[in-house]
């Protein structure tokens, strides 16, 4: 990051470093290390949840997804119904929710996680799970059918998801 700009928020007060922007190349190696530490964004902690829709839960079935009867309580929930919500990913171990295309009606599947993959980026928005790039929402349409993305309609039960944190 040599030569990169630094605005000194988070560093100890110093008229030369903290009160204005400086270039890393103008700093000593110790100052550069302090600057880099202060700029580091802490990693988001994983929150393990069950994603409920009425009496059913989102579950992985190999590389596909569906709704199944919610089973177990807390730590006894099956792994197929446990989801880690680490924005922008919704994952189970090393597999993440991904859309197959950016159009309404496209299926949602599981694939190896990649934070740079646009098809895997989601954001909880009220009661819906919205795909960040397409703007479409996770939709179960029918309990036994595949999960898809469709235009967001929070009032529709097939798009309403209730995360319940597993403790």
C-alpha cells in the first residue's frame, strides 16, 4: 500500500499523522504499521440461523435447495437447516446460496463460496432475502418446488423469511 492515502482516524493524536491525510510513503515503518492496523475492518462474526417460512425451514439438499419440516431445537437442528449469514453470503460450511441467472424465475442453488462472485451476494431486507445485484428476492413459490428469485413482494408468504439464531 506504499503511496496510498491515509486519513488518520483511529490513530493516537499526532499533528503530522492524525489530523490530516498523509501518504504511507511519508511515514516510518512503525507509523505505517499503526495506520494499517487502524484501517483494518474487523471480520464480521458468523451468525448461525435457521431460515423459517411458517412451519417450514430452508434446507440444503445436495447442491439444490428446498423447504422442509423444521426439525430439532437449538444445537440439535440438522446441519442441512443451519445457515451462516455473513453479508453478503448465506452459507453452509463452504457452500453458498447462488442464483443460476440474473432474471426472475431463475433457480437458486448451492455452490462453493466466493466473495467476489456476484451470483452469491445477498442482503436481508426486512422479511425478504434480496439478491444484491439483481435486486430480486428469494422465493419458495411452492413448498416442494425449487427456490427461485422473483421481484420482491414482502407481503407474499413465499418470500417472507424469519431467521432464528441458533444458540
